[in-house]
């Protein structure tokens, strides 16, 4: 789940990338309260429309056939069950569905409410339906806000109990694997993270093990060691901008185009993790089915921040909400834009607009995800994760068009 970050310490990422962050970025976890109501090259040419549409095109794809060349893992959150019931998940488009979440307790036991009423029953239903379509179901462990619980539960005297609890719960509820969501992984946490992954692998070698990791910072050699133990390492390449010292306004998930003052892109952080020893085939990137709402940034990306700030993102600025509340306004005003260098769309409004009173919204659409999928194939990465499935679900459309972003990824990862 997305969380705002504070400036605290500098580090480099690739050539001339400098960040100042303190907590996890693009985090996964529990529901968040709704927020109160280098230069970019913007062009009118390219491979797709220059003005976004509130009725996105959805590619035709046979989701009865499994995707075999890459993984496409989507997170289903219990707290979003009203938006996306288990029966409405587009399981066929996925290779894996990851159910959020259980959380370690300091004594090595687990909190298994799944952040909602009747959470375990809902989680079991997702697993059953996924298996009915021959897709894998994983259990997310931890996430945003669970860092201290991870630390306490993986102390040497508690680690065995935690591993037993995780393996027992996963097997009892027919999960195919565990998504170990330790956020953030500080340098001092590395021995414990590696130890718990190794212990789970030894106890239950049949379980898939995946780990989502941060986009910020210079990955350490630890990640290469971790990759030798787990099946996937997925970079949470969303919410990659903020009103931080030394930055200019920027995109949530620029594919390319990083500069000293806009120091984030998917390509840069992928290169950094590969440099840390993570094999390309075990490395994935993220697609956020939500955007970032800036207030005060009336000129869009690559501009001095001044007093501008991000006021909403995960959940409040879901893709479904963008289609309803923002794209129609941007279409009318001519504020829907495409950044040819960063390969992402955005919207600008001269006056604060929409429910969250935004001036600049960075987000993903079908065109940007087509480019991201092409990048995954070109660079031989393992696949893509989606946070979250519910935020890209449009129930007002016909069944085959209700998951436009997911179907776009599925079609273009073939």
C-alpha cells in the first residue's frame, strides 16, 4: 500500500539518482484512510491516443489458456471485498492470485483476520475459485505496518514457531505459496529475512516463495542471496514520486526518463537489482492500478515542487475512480497528456478538480502497461505484480471489459 514518505537519508541508485526517503514506498498492506477532499517531453504523437478516454479499450484475449512465459500476479485484498467479490476476480487472466493478509505476532503466531469481517472464509473462497481455474493462490504475510512484528517474530527464539505457523496455516487452507512482505527490509533485518526464507524452504519445499521489494535505494548484495532461496523477487514500482527535498514533480511509475531531480524509473531500479545479483528470470516489476494526486502542481511532471504535495493515492485514486471522476474532466479541458519520454499518461487541471481536488494526477493506463509489458519481455524479466485487482475493476462494463488494465497486461505478456 502507498504511504507518504519523509526525507531522511540520501543514497544513490544507478548513475546520478539521489533519493531521500525513510519508510517503505509503494507498500502493501491494510486499508488507508481516504485523503482529504528531469524534464518531461510531452507530445501529441506516438503509438497511441494523446487524449485518454473514460471508456478504455480492452484487448481480446483467451483467458482460458494459461500464461506460461511470464507470471502475472494480482493482489486481492480482503478489505476490498465489497469492490471485488471473490466470484468477480478475473482468475483466468492471472497466473497467481495473492490474498492479503496474515500478520505475524511477536510470539510467532498469526493474526488471520485478513483485515475484514469473515476474512478467512473469503480468503478460502478465493483459493477455491483460483484452483478451479488451475491458477495458483498465495498468502501474503506482513505488509505495511508489520515491520516491527516481523522483527519480533523472527528472533532466534521465536523463528521456529513462526515458520511452523506459516507452513501449517498455508497447507491447512490450500495455499500454494507465501508472499513474504517484510516492509521495509532494513540492512539490519537482512539476516532474519534470509533465515526465515531458508527455514520455510527447508520445511516446505513445495511452497512457492515470493518477496516484494522497494523501488527506492541501492539494492545490496543481500538480494542476490535472497533470490537464491525464493522463486520471485518483485519490485513495487509504483508510488515512485513525492514532494521530497531535491525532487521535482514526477510520475508514479515512469518506465524511463529519470534525472537527478526526478530520480526514479522502472528501468533504473531493475538495473540496480540485477546489479545486486538478482537473476533476471526471478525479477518482476509492479503495476499500480491506482495513481497519485498532486495538489498545487498545475504544470504536471518535471517542475519545481514549491508548495505542491501528494494528497491521495492508493484506493482514493483507483483506476476505477480515475475513469469516473477525473478522465471525463480531463477530456473536457484538454488536460489528459502523455509523456513520451517516461512512457506514462498524466492529467493536469488548472484548478483543483475531482473529489480529491487534484491539479496533477499520475497513473497507469492501457498504453503505459502495454509498454511496460513490452519492457518485461525485452529485458527477459520474470513477470508483473498488480496492486490491487479491485482498483482496476469496472463493474459497470460487460464482463469481458471489466478488467481493462489486467487484460491489457495479460494480452501483452504473451
